[in-house]
């Protein structure tokens, strides 16, 4: 959810220690956690109430949103490259086996 590293957590801990002091810091952290949980519960309750009052089936809506993830350019390109792979790799004959002259690796007209 938040992109917070260990350095930012240490800075927040030091700031909390300086602001609240060592006696009140555990109580302030517990209060902050309780507030975050209550906010999360209120948000999910509001979303559920809105969906119920509008008569929406959120599972279908979420399934359609998840299916949009298949349209991500990286997945599309990966699908293009992965679908064309043959199941078995057949050995090819060398130029000496076919009796033909070896073909150049590059196209001399293109260079």
C-alpha cells in the first residue's frame, strides 16, 4: 500500500520518540493502529452500503476489473511470444547434409 522502506520507518520512530517521549509512545502507537483499523472498517462498510443500496453485485464488478489486467501491454507481448513456441524442437539438417551451399547469416543487400 505505502512504499515505505526501513529508513523511513526508522525516521518515523525517532520522530515519534522525540514528540511523544518513551512513556507515551506505545500508547500513541496503539491508538494510531486502532484508528487505522476503524477507518478501514468504516470504508469497507460504506462501500458495502453503497453497493447494497445501488443493487450492484460487487463480485461481478471486481471480476471485470481483474480481467482488464489481461490487457496490460507486458502481458499482451508475453502472450504473443509464448503462444508461437513449438512443443517439440526438430533437428535441422546442416548445409553439408542437404548438399546446398551455406546461407549467409546476414542479408548483404540490407547492409
